[in-house]
C-alpha cells in the first residue's frame, strides 16, 4: 500500500486566499519530505470552504518546492475549460514537472458552479461535456494533424502546417500522456465505469466503506466493455485521517477541531441538500439526523493512535476487497501545524510499515 493526499483544498471561509494557498504549499513540502507518493488538488469556483479555482497555479509552485512527489489536479472541471487550451496548458505543466504530473479530471458537482458557467448539471450535461472534452484532449495529444472534431459542445481543429512553420507542437513529456485519474461518488458511478473502460486511475471519495465497496464493481463493469483487466493496486481511496499519540488526543484534534468544524458547517449540510447522507451511513436504516460529525468519525474516519489507525485501515481494506493507495483528505490546520505534520508523519512512519502485507495486486474480490 502507498500513501497520497487529496486536497479540495479546504479552508475556513475567513481564511485569506493567499493564506490558504501558502498552507497548501507547506503541506505539499511536508508530504514530499515524508515520502508520500502523490497529491491531488481540486478545483471549485463558488464554495467558500473549497476556495481554489485553479489547481495548476498551486501545482506549478509546488513542483518548484518539491523533489519526488507526483502532483496533479484532482481534478480539472472539464465543462469549464476549452479542451484545446487545457490540453496545451496541461502538456506544458507536464514539462515543468519533469514528468511528475498526474492529470485528474472531474465533471463538477456543485449547482452553484453549474450556474456560474451555465451548465445544466441536473440533466447530466456536465458529464457529457466531460467525456467530450477528455476525448478532444486525448486526440490533441496523440493524433497527428490535420483533423477537426465537431462535437456537441466544442468544435476543435488541429490544423496542418501553415506558412511553412506555424503548426501544433505542444505534447506532454510523459508519453502518450500523464496518468489520468477520475473521482467517483455515487453508487454505480458512471465516472468510475469510464475509469475501467479507459484504464484511468479510479478514486473513491470519502464515504462509508460499506458503500465504497460497490465502486470497484463499476470499474470492473467499465473494464469489461473494452476487455481490460483493472488492478486494485491502481484504486485510490480518499479518507479522513488523523493520527496522534493516543486515541483521545486524535479524537480531540479531529472531531473537536478543523475536521469536525468543516464537516459540521459545510460537508454534512451540503450532502444533506443533495440527499447524499445515505453515502455516509453504516446501514440504510440510520436516520439522517443521526449522521453527525461524531457518527462519521466513529464509522467512516480513520482516527486514533498508530495502533488503532493500523487496525482501522486493515479493516477497510478487507471490507472493500483491497485497494492500492490511501489518500489522506486534506484539512486546514495552520493554527496547529505541528499536530497535522505529526499526523502525516505517524501515518507514514508508524502505520504504513505495519500494512506492507496488504498487496492489492493479489487482492481478493469484494
């Protein structure tokens, strides 16, 4: 098993945009020093608790301040970008990364973002746009000119050479392109079926383990369409994690601090508006009113001493049938930086060595 990081990035609404950005950079430097494998950075436009609209700005700076960690958007919201422009920008970023770039894509799930960009998410237009945009981006990177793609949402031309020297020339450093990751939330997720179908990295967002187990079925269903054999080693699992010297200290620093505040003020109410609280329940008969911060901490979060956290990760691993990379869900602890650093350190140095026997490449069926 490997470790990574998934940052929305999350910051409380009173936090300045640069102040939050600087905290994210600090965490990325720590992750690199500690030997984490990868980090994924989200994009949002209308969520004060998820305030970063341009993950590539953070990634470009972080690449200059780190040496080994792979970093990528997690993901670019494809309905809000012109595919040709984004293809060129991501290709350039891959060169700046010296081949350390991952390319995460997403369809966008916030109605307020849909409204800003005039995208009809209720009808699934955002998902259709995402598929089309990704198809164009991959064509830009892999198919020689000249061609014209006339789609439902975009018409893009890759022109032949003009005036003897003007021609499309920008391709990623990694051939044929950086690893592509997609994040899934719902049961029978179309996004995760796409991951299986195309051989992309599947990422399951932070939900109840019993629920997440169905996500691998989606990956396998997609893979069956194209005759692929997906590997559980590629499956990323996003979880809320806080490790401290004792269970009591970890509980206090998680539920009683920024993790608890973000979940209570933002994430749980947001899921409630969507009717998504079922995704957090250990069993369907739990009333929505019982799905509190403390309930999530007990049933879904990985919180405790190194021994407790080791046990919880192993239990989740067995419940879902095996996965390859645990992605720590990022929170803003700039008011207690030593506690967050210590949690990341304990996870890497005390917990991970005890999980080396969990080899997802030989994982059993869920």
